[in-house]
């Protein structure tokens, strides 16, 4: 009988130890969202995983609650001129299951997004933004006369910002630019040029 009790206690003890080693804290997941409030698509890379957020869209990442991560974000259009914003930082997935942390990726109010629609008979070969000002920007670029809207880039928004476009040796300048404000609060300028 003594052997039976000893074996019984050994089995119960083994089951308890096995049960305790199998007990683990349940891991919960939460979310990090990066909302695109710019005029172009953005790619967000979080701990080596990339997601693209369309204009007005969101890149959502799901991970263990409380985990620290590093991230960067860039605009998807490498042909942009002027100021090219980038973002980055370190964050932590929120504590608690299915909780959400959201961050807007936008451009500060000191810059405007320039788009040009060329409805003239000639392609543009150069442009100047903020001509004659300390923030003057010049570029040789090609803007076809296809009546489509071309995204040019971000530039410093001044009260007397102007635009000059050129085709070969002929140039045309605008008056002071008028900024419109998009749904995200960003300054935008769409210029339609007929030469």
C-alpha cells in the first residue's frame, strides 16, 4: 500500500508540475495605425515590415501589446521636387487586447503641395517656385502638355509665393499663389497653365 501511495503522490505532483509549466500568460495583440494625410501614397516600414497607405488611407500593424518598435515612412514618388518629407520614430504597441494607437503622417502648414496641369501646346522644361525670394527653388524638369494633373512636390508656403514655368527660352510667371486647404488641413495649389 505504501508503494501505491508513493506512486500516486508522484503522479499527482508530476501533473501539477506539468500543469504549471504549461500555464503561460496569454499574449494579447494590439494595433498601430499610421494615417496618410498627404497628397501622395506613403510607405511605412515598421520593424522591417512595409505597408503602403494611399492618400487618406491607413497602414495598420498588429503586434504584441507593449512591444517597442521602430518605424520610418516616406512618400512613394521619388520624382518629387522641393521639400520631401520623411517621418520616423519609436512607439510601443498599446497595452491591452485589440487597443489602437493612431498617428497622422502629414506635412506642416509651412509647406504647400504643388500640382500643375499643362493645357498649352508645348511641354514645360523648367520651373521656378518662390522666384526672387529667399526660398527660391529652380529645376529643369519635364511637364508634358497632356492636360493631366502632375504632382510636382512640396514647397515653402509664403504670402508672396509665385510660380514660373518655362518652355525652351520662353517663360510665364503667375501672380501670387492662392492656397486651397484640403480635408486634412494641408495647403495645396493646382495651377492650370495655357501657354
